């Protein structure tokens, strides 16, 4: 079995089929013609083995899917147009009117929107649960519970969930475990070794890696693949050819980029934790982060995204700190080469969140960490000097 850095470089690569080019061509396709009725029949019978129509995928998106599946450790992957469509593909694959889903209280807010503004309209009820619930998740099971949605760590508040404990309980009741695994990029956490049934990636983040494309990926074990593929197809979701290509291209250098994001983020976080303005460091690799012990047990590293809770400063002081940053752009995405800052506001219904302490999320990019620390030092000076 090849190591993951090798898989990232070689999966989905077929130079012999493309004139020796190591990268696949970008197939811009709607029509896919067939040489005969017999060939059409084969494509109908084996939808994953052949190509039928641009929306159902091309050799470009297939190469990306193969690489994601190899990295995540699942058997099959479906590429879609964004991380959010990957989430909705996964949830809709397993629910019908009258069903119930469990969603972690720290979920990415558009996932909550999807539950409240969409699933609810179609008669699917949601219960939010404490991300630290572990085996006690069983208290929330109902006869009609079909899916549990997990996001570990939460992408703003960084709670690490006990996925194996949750999955063990869920599987006793035939509940599918869906995980948003974007933070680890499938590199630092292997979802299928920990009981996850469907792993979702906002490939927009670390896979694309250059902040220039929207892309999502849903990876499963073989037994759930037909449900996932049909969900994406019925919804009309697909990955645009250029974006699938950019996702694959980004994955070829993912290992080295991620290791640098990890190193830089650890340096910046280590410095921030010594600063008197910082109340709590929410970075899973540090003991101050809730769930740190589980991170140590289940993850092999950390990426470039974490948060800090400041002491109680006014909103204007925090704005002055953020607005003057030179290297950290104010942006809601992450996973690209560049550093970003975000002023987080959280919604909670099953747990409590102390919003008196301003929460700031940082994505630490590939710049020199000394320059990033100098920029943040100036920012903290503005915070202190604001009157
Ligand atoms: C944790 C997480 N999951 C999913 C998404 C959605 O991805 P996309 O923006 O590609 O729809 C995001 C986007 O910010 C995210 O942060």
C-alpha cells in the first residue's frame, strides 16, 4: 500500500491514455457521443464505468474523484460544484419526509441554514447536539433518525468530536455518519478508519489551495456510493471541468503546502498564546482547545486554520485591529496560499457560547511567519491603543 504523499502525486494519473501528458486534459463536455446502441446500453448499465453526459462527469472530474477517494481512504467519490453542495448531496442521499437528522451545534452555518430553511420545509426534522456528546449521542436517537452530521473540528470554534464513539452508537441504530472533514483535508484524519460513512470536503479550500475555484467532494464506502451518486445526479450537481482540474492540480502539491500551513500556524499560535490580549487559543494541537486529547488520539497533524478568543474589547477596537492588517485579508474562506482573518459570529442552540469575548479566526498562509507575527503585533497594538 502506497503512502499518502505518493497517492497524492500519482492517483488518477493515466499519461498513457493522454499522449504522455502527466496531467489530464480538461474535458469541456456536455454531449458525450457513443459509437453504437450497444455501447450506449453498456454506459446505461454501468454508470460509473463509462461516460454518458457532461453533467455526470468526464475523465477530468474522474481523475480528481479518484485522487480524493485515495486520500480520504474511501472507495468512491463524487465531485460537485462546491463544499456546500457536497454537504447537501450527502444529507439528501439518506432522508425522506418524516425523518430526523442530528446536526452538531458547531456546524458551518450554511449547514444549519440548509436544515432550517430547506430540510424542514420537506418534513425532515433536525436536532442540534453538543459536539462533545460522545456516546451520549444515543439519548437523541429517535426511531426516524437517519443521519448524523459531524464537523470536527468545528471550523470556527474548533471542538474536536469523538467520532469513533459517536459512530459506534449510530451504527447500532443504522444511522449514517456524515462528516465535514475539510479542516484535516483528509490528510490528517482518516474518516473511514474512525467509523464515518460519508466524508465531505469543501475542496474549495485546501485541495484547490489557490483561492480561485469552487469545488466539493463526497467520498463513501462502496455500499453507500449509489445513494450518493444518485443524490448528486438527481439534484443536477456536478463539478465544472476547469474547477475539477484545478482541484486535482492543487492536490498534487497538497502534502507540502499543508505541512507548511501546519508549521506556520503552530508558530503563530504559539506566539499568540503568550499575548496578554488573548484569552483562549482555539487550536486543536494546543491543550487549551476543547477536544485536544481526542485530536491527539485520532489526528496526525493540524492545518492552518484556528481561532482566538480575545479578552473583552469593544467591537470598534477589534475592527481597528483587523482593518489595519496588511497580510491577513478579511475573508470568509480559507485553505488558499494566503493568510486570512475573519471576525466570527456564532449561532448556538444546544450549547452556550460566550460572545463577550471577541472570536477571531485566522487562516495562516504560506508567508514567512515572522512577517505574519509582525503584522499581528501591529494589530494588537491598535487593539490596545484604541480609545
Ligand atoms: C467547514 C466548511 N465546510 C463547508 C464549506 C462550504 O464550502 P464551499 O464554500 O465550497 O461551498 C465551508 C466554506 O467556507 C467550510 O468552511
